[in-house]
């Protein structure tokens, strides 16, 4: 029972952190490449252009 409560607590906590965490906004980078910071927009642009996506996952504080 105690183990089950711990697992449920971890799941709820991780969901809450994901759902409500706004995190810092990415800093735009100047250069030849136009970086897209929104995943949905990136998917749309990839479909539109017929080019693959390059996805970078990073953790920021």
C-alpha cells in the first residue's frame, strides 16, 4: 500500500511539473539557421517544405 502511494505521488508530481511548469523562454540565436522553438510549428514547416526535422532536447533551469 505504501509503495503504491509513493508511485502515485511521483506520477502526480511529475504531471503537475510538466503541466504547470512554464520554464524560461529560449534565447533566439542569430545565424544562417532559423531555429524553430515550437514543436508543432516545426512539424508544420517540415511537412510544408518536405525536409526532415532536427530536434534538440535540452534541460534548462
